[in-house]
């Protein structure tokens, strides 16, 4: 559940370190939410940090994949209630925090979420916006907004329905039910459950594997996957075909085929 | 009716027999459940539960409210992230067997007997024994105990590995202390390996058995 301040009118002083830590592992950028005192509540500061980190990763040609994490103990406990309690509908719709969601969902390179502990509310919506989710064995996912008299506002209703089916989604969104990592695995949301101690490491390994692929193919493939959530099958097939046609003009595709025929590892340069 | 001590990395919960009308009643179950939550927060290496006499013998019939409390308690006990050693020393029936099976190692005294209770009382529906017994030992034994109401002596229970060892509370304490000397990371890893993808199936089964218990209870009234 989101973590309320003990005194809503007096926000806690911010630590000196950034809300989102940025680390580079080869071709993978790791963005770590670093506000454990508030259980990584998704304050405007945290969301702005994520947006900034993703923007830098997007513009850096050496970065081919991103890992989003809160570390091995928790991911994000949801919205910062202090910010959410008093905000008006008009202010909410114009707030800076809303820019974070399209920045995450629209990020064109692969994102792997390494989730642990509480993955609730907005935290869960961030995870669902990613391309792969590696879950720690201590992870609990859910959308508890209904318990606060509200509903998810960053894609929870839409994404849960699409990934888990409407009925499982109703249990989570309307019933406020949480699921453990293994159940999330069975629902098809989580690709792997790992010991919490290794969740970030395993996510970096997964992202590194993605980073070895052609970055252009990864980008267009991601676009095609995302399109499948928006458009019908016939239009989706046309879109997929058009993306493939573009890739046939790249050096990466020749490199990939040459490497396969030459029984060697391909080295994609993103051209 | 519970005392707690913390010694040498072992968090010991002694469940004292409150006597026939109060055994496994809702108050006793809730008190025990609270101690399980305390044990979780205590973060000891090992939890030792010492069950005195017939404290875990169910007094049939179990009211539905007690079944609900029992099922919460069993899930909390089963989910403890440290090894749980239990010493049994009397009748262990119905939900009491469920609690015993939710533990990791069961050491039982020579006078211990185990069973699911009289099928006419449907006590096998309370306490998760169905799922835990099938998971721990097998469906054949579960169905035999459920349909016959047979009570097993400790030697037979040991032969079926329903109990890990026959001994007194000192033996159980020795087991717990031996485990407490293992590195915490090792204990955690071993425990987690025994709990892969079981929380949801256990909860599903407990909810279903509880509903069946309501059906039987309603029919009785």
C-alpha cells in the first residue's frame, strides 16, 4: 500500500542523493529508485528522476536496454499519498507526474523490470509498462487503489486486462487482491522468479541478452508488440510486415544472416 | 496459554494444554497466530514449537469462525521464512495435524498419536490437513485417515514420515539448535526451496475446505 506520512502537512526532508540512481553495465542502463524511507513511493521527484534517466538512455546510442528496479527489497509502493490526498482533478490532469507514464510506456528500447517486495499501485503499473518482468521471490504485485476509493490511473486497468485476462484483472483491480511472484508467473506476467538477492543481477543478465540483439530490430519489434495491444489482427499483421520490410534494408539483418550461416555470433551495430 | 523464550537463536513457543473444552478453540488459535506473527518479526534463526500434551487435539465440532482463524494461522505458520521444528506430545488430530504439518520438522514423543478425527465430524476439512497431508505424504494416507478415522501411533506415523523423529522435547530442541548454527542465508535458501509456488494453492485449498466445512456445519444444524 502507498505509504502515508505521519504528518501529511510536513513532508520529510529529501536525502542528498538522487531519487533515481543511474548505473551503467555495458550496454545496459540500470535505473534504481532510491527512496527506501518512503518505500519508494512514486513522488514527483521519483517520477521525474525516471523520466530523466530514460531520456538519457534513449539518447545514448551505446545504451541498448534498461533495467528498472528498486533493489532487492522493494520496487515501489505506489503513489505518494501526501501528494495525492489534496490534489484537485484539474491539477492532477496537468501535473508533471503524468508525463512519466508515456515516457516509460513509450520508451523505444527494451526495458526489464526487476521487482521485489511491494510492487503496488503505480509501482505495479510501471512494471506492467516494461517489456519483461523478473520478480524476486518476495514480490507482491497488486493494484490496491480501490481500497482508497480510487482506481489505477496509469494503465493498471488496461494492462492487467490485456496481460492476465479480464476476470483475473477484476479480482486485482476491483477486489484489491495481491498476487505473489509465483502466481504472477502463472498468470504470464512475470517471466522468471528468482531469489530476491539475485533479482537485479538476473534482470541485468536478461537485459544484457536483449542488448546483444540488433537494436533496430529490438526497437521495431517492441513497436510491433505494443501495436498488438492497440490495433486489430489484420492491421497488426500489416504493421508487423512493414516493420520487417524496414529491417531488410539494414546492415544488421545481413550481419545476422551471415553470422547464422557462418556459424558465428552476430555483432549488431545498429545500422 | 502460550509462553515464549528466545535462546541461542531459537525462538521457542510453548503451547500449554488448556484442557478439553478450550483446545484449538478460537481464542487459543488467535493467541497462537499472534505468536507466529511475533516469531516472524523476531527474525530468529529457527522457531521451535513445543506442544504440551493434547493441546493440538481438536474438540469436534469446530465452529466455522474457528476454522477461519485456523486457516489464517496455518498460512502464517507455513509462510514463516525460517525453519519450524515442532515437538508433539499427545493427541494431534484434525486441525492440530494441519498445524503440525505446516511445520518443517516434527519430533513426537512416544505417547503421540495422529489422525484426522471421526469422519462423522468432518474434522479433516478444518486446518488444511487435506492439502498438507497430501503434499507431505500422499493422497492415499490422507484418504485412509479421512474415511476411517483411524488414529496412528507414533511408530506408524514415523514410518509414514508424518513425524521426522521420535523423541522428547530435548531432542526437538537439539534439532532446532543444530539448525540455528547454520548460516542464515543457508537456512533462508533451504526454506524457500520448500515453498516454491505453494502459497496460492494452499490458500485456494483452505478456502475451499472451509466452504465445505460450512456446508457440513449447516447441514448439522
